């Protein structure tokens, strides 16, 4: 469950931000999230709640957004803080409270999506080297180190894990490729392989430590060998 909060003293902006957020999450087919709203900094602070992501207006009655952010950080709040403001010059003060990003009013849809793409990637990195996948009405965290290889069949991704369990969900391989780290290599148009589990490449096949084989594109064979050697060097093997 991803928790969002919006703190803004303008009801219209709260509705607009909620609409942008809902549209984005629906587009990503993520349903496991919640949105809370607060009309001022006092209400947010008094709630005592913590959130994964906080959209915070800067220009509010005291405490304004900047002061609210300082008070939150002082009590150890580690939410991804996105300031929403009409004043560009306020952006420089945002670094003092470890702001994650800022959005200018009126909201730009493209800019909002770019910010949210970064937000989701950062939340994934916080899950100890894992990715969050959507399955039905819920979500699941899968550690990258547990994934041996990823296979796409139709509209589904199949994550083949080291314990023999195969987890499937709806996604595109191109999108998954952007979410995993450098240990993964696209050895075939339908496969991403974790180089930690690769033991060699022969006759158009990638040999895995569990004894399995998956296809390797003829055009990517040389790149795979170079990637594997580089990966082994990085690991000190």
C-alpha cells in the first residue's frame, strides 16, 4: 500500500491534485494506494501520521509549507516531499528540508507524470533492492536478488525466482527493464536474465546455475559475454 497526503489550503487544488494522482495510478494499474488530504499545516502535524509521499503547498497560513516541512523533518519524518507552489524562487529553500521535487502551479500533466515516475522508482529502491508489482487488487514486493530471469508471454511478465516459484503479473518487459538494476541483461526480446545466476552461454542458450536454459538472441550473444565478464569483475570473481 502506497500512502499519499495532500496538504493545501485551496480545496480546488486538493481536488486537482487528487485527480492527477488518481489518473496516474489508474494508468499504471496500481490500486493499492490511499490519499489523505489536509487543509493546513497544523492539521497535518496534529494528525501524527506518516506518509510515503507528501504534496505540500508552500504558501499557506502559519505554519506555511516550508515551516511544516521543517517540523516534520525534525520529528524524523522521511516521506518523499513534493512542494507545490506558484513561486519559482521558493524552490531553492526546498533543499534545506530535503525536498524530493517541486511542482509549479498551475499543474502541468507531463511534469506531474515525470515526477510520479521518479517517485515510484524511489519507493521501489527503498524496499531493499526490490520492485513492487501489482497483482489483482493488491501489490507484492519482489526482491531483485531472488529473480533468476523474467519472461514475457502475451501481456504478462513471469518472474522465475530462485526458490522455484513463478510470479506473474501484467506489465511490459520494456517497462520492467527500466525498474531493475544493472545485474539484469536483456538476452532476448522476451527475456531479462539476472547475471548473478548465469553460468555461461552456448549455442544460442544462456546456461543458468539451476541447470535451466533460456534463449539468447544471436545478435546479443557478444554483448551478453561482455556484460557477464564485466559483472564478474565488479563482484570480484
